[in-house]
C-alpha cells in the first residue's frame, strides 16, 4: 500500500513538474508577444497620428488603407480561414475536440497592429488575448498529459498576455478566471501563477513603465454619492457600447461585397477623426492628455461639455464600425477611453455647477475601471487592471464599489456583454 501511494505521489510530482515547464514556456512566449505588440503599436500609432494631425488628408487615407491591408491579408495570406475573435477561445475551452489553430498567432497579432496604427478605434487587447490563448492551445496539443489541462493552459497564455499589456499579474489571472474559465482548480492556479510570474519578471527585466503616470494621494468620503452616480452612468454607457457593437455587426453582416464594408467604415472613421481626433486608434494618447490637464481646474463651458458628450457618444459607434468593417480588436481600450472621458465630464459638471470640489483625476481613473467592469462583467479584473495601469492603489476601495455598481447596473439593463453575445453571432 505504501509503495502504491509512493508511485502515485511520484506520478503527481512528475505531472506537476511538466505543467510548470510548459507554463514557463507559455508565459514567456505570451508575454513576449504582448510586449512586442504593445511596443510596436505605441511606436507606429504615434508616428501615423502625428502625420494625420499635421496633414489631415491622412485621416482619409489611413483607415481605408489599413482595412484594405487587413482584408487582403485575410484573403491571401490566411486563406479566408475562420477568424471569430474571442468567440473561438470560448469554443475551444468548452469543447474537447476544437483547438485554436496556430495561424491565429500571426493573424490576430498582425491584424490587430494594422487596425490600431491606421486609426481603427479599438485596441490590441483582444488580439493579444486570442494570440496568447492560441499559444496555450498549441502547447497542450504537443503532449497527451497536457490535453486534460487544455483550459488551464489556454488561460495561462491569456493571463500572461494581459499581464504584459497592463503590468498587473492579478488582472491577468482574474481575467482568465472571470471571463474565460469561470472555474478554479489546483492546475489552474499552478499554471496561471507560473505564467504570470514569468510575464511579470520579463516586464521587470525590460523595465516597463505603467501606461499612465498619475499621482493620486487621497479621496474624500463626501465624494461617495458621486462615485455611486458614476457607477450607474458607467453601467448605462457600457450597455450602449455593447448594443452598438451588436447592431453594427448585424447591419454590416448583410453587406455581401466586403469592399463596400471597407468604404463605408473608412468614411465614418475619417469623418469622425476630422471632428474628434481623440478617437484615432486606441485613444490612450487622449487619456494621457486628459491626465495632464485634470490637475488644473478648467471651468466647464458649453463647448467643452458638448465635446466630451460627443466623444462619449461617438466612440462606441466608431469602435463598432471598425470591428464590423473588418478591423481586429475588442472593447478593452474603448471602455477605458469612455470611462476616462465620462469620469472627467461628471467631475467637471459637479465642480462647475454644484461646487462639490471633487478630484477630477480620481473620477477619471474610477470611470475607466467602472466602464470596463460593466462592459466585460469582470469587476475584479477591472480593479487590478486599472490600478496596474496607473501603478497606484489609493483608490482601491472606491474602485471596488463603483465597479460592482456599474456591473450590476449594466446587467439589470441588459444581461449580455459583447463576449457572452458573440457565440450567437459570427464575428
């Protein structure tokens, strides 16, 4: 009996060792992919956006060129193979037989990059998630032992990719749990901890800085009622984003000639960029500008208020049309963008017309987390993701409360997210 127990223990140890080794590999490759894609996107988006600002004719040229390149890549390089985005990650984890094919690594990486740098109003996050999930899926196919841990290894790739993008290992693990797996096991904990540990170590070696440099020192109890209001507004805006994505995807799906989709999509994007250049690409450049100006109290004029409202209302439309006309991306970056503008608008209204003396920067950061939480129904992911983005945990408890409020507000209005609705749609 003792000998049998020892053999079983040794077998479990060998299995754990093999899982750790493959998790190290998945973590490194997914993180390297995520960091590389992030760096390339930041570099080229800044160059192209600068050229478009100097010569606005590029607001017309870049969208049609970018969407056309993506279309021809899918047609000739990837042979019109299936490309359903995050839907395929769900399908793969829910099926023993369906795996993510390796072509999705270059497909989503390249298409996500081209979408954003040429102005597509989305982000590289979902492209990174699918590519990183594919790394985990390919790894589990290489050994019989790993096939029983298919979901865990896919989640390990996703967690490492999210960690690389947002410098937050907890956000990576929580996203894998809240959105992809929805169940916890010892294998999940082991593989994901190892993968995000490797990803975070790579970030430290490369000395990656937080995306947004903010200085948050305090928050006031008197702002709690206004935080609650922000959570409700964030929930409403997230439903608007979800509905826009579903509506425009359904409408564009009826257009049989793909190049008509590109022409219509490019026209809408170009006009939007002429009116609001902040909508170009992922929009992080606009958030950084807001962060810089939020320290200075600027009176809210009618013109400024209408600008903010226009941006908040138009962003979900241009994001949806980017995706519907062939772009690669998701709702991560748009949610953060909308949340930042929504938070600053609310703070400005409160300070200008009600003399509440709330801190605009706090409302921006909390708004980012709140809209993301409601958009993907993942409050804990959103908390640590935004705290990782800013490298600041001062607002942890307000963010926690507002993320829960926004999520349940959104669920009361409409139970689906873009992710939970996608399996019913072709993406």
